[in-house]
């Protein structure tokens, strides 16, 4: 694989670093990251939430939830997630991390 191809492919390891550097675990529980936040939805349940939202695939749902946090609010949670202004590549990396089978 060329370096150019590597830049275009979503990287779960880069997503893990973004998850940590953006403080996602301060609000979200995500067992692979060892976080236990309760302000936002439990990210261990993303597949269930994507089904409930009925807004496309799990990856599409996660991407939209990060890019436009107010597009869908999981019942029981407030519309409090900020838009972090991440690039499409950064969001793709986060999606890769959040959907990686642990």
C-alpha cells in the first residue's frame, strides 16, 4: 500500500487517539477505551442506538452523530454534545475505532 492509500483509509488507531485527545470518555462510556462517562450515550450500545435511530448503517449513524451532534438525540440524553469541527478523515478514523470488533 502506498502512503497515499494509507491516508485515505480510516485508521482505528488514529481514531483511538482522537477519542482520547478530544475527551470523548469524559461524557461517554466505551469499554475498549476504559471510559465510564454518563453525560452522553453509552458507546458500547452504538449498534442498538443506530437501529433505534433508523438513519442508515451503524457507520453512517456514528459519522452523522459526530459531524452534526444535534441530528439525532438518543432518548434519555440531552442535546449537549458540541460539534468538535473534526475533518471527514478524523471522523472516519473515529468511526473505524468505534465500530472495530474488540
